[in-house]
């Protein structure tokens, strides 16, 4: 059993895609172990995306992620990281496979509706960044 963090980003929330994204998750057989809606502060977004601090897109990413609420989820399942990343599709919706969340709902490389951890170490950090152990239901 593996855990990963999933985020329905502000563009997905404002467009009314929460239910559609959750439907994709449930159809894939991933279990939602924790979930909440939160409007990230600038400091929270900067801390979460600190790995990208030196990249030119960092300021716009932080601005985007703080423009409205997002939905934070912990997903569980066999190979959850790989399965969630496949379900999300390529970062650029134009390059994502048909049937993926980003292809169906994303607008561009930044406004691509969802986020997912890319590796076990990243998943452990990201899940711990937003959720305490008692908030995750087994």
C-alpha cells in the first residue's frame, strides 16, 4: 500500500471540477484517506513549492496556488503514485493522453487542475506538509 498527495488546484475548484476529479480517483480504485478544502497562504504555497524557488515560474505558481481554495487529498493504493500520475496526465494538457484529468479539464501547463507527488520521498514530504497522522484514516 502506498500513499500520495493529490491537490485539486484553484482552477479546478473554481471551474466546478471537484466531483469529476473525485470520480476519476474512485474509478481508478484509489482510496481517499484524507481530504479537506483550504485556501493556501502565500507562506504555505512558498514552503510547499520551495524546491522550485529558483525557477522563473515560482512567483506565478505561488500567486496561482493562492488565488482561491484548493482541495488537498491523501490517496492510498497499490502503486498509488504511479497510478495517480497516469490518471492526471502530462503537465501540459495539450500533451496529455485522452481520458486523463488534465486533458479533459486543464487549460494550460500552469492551470492544469491537479497536482500529484512524483516519488515516494516527495509523497512522504507532501502528505506530511498538509496532514497530521491523526487526520489520515486507514
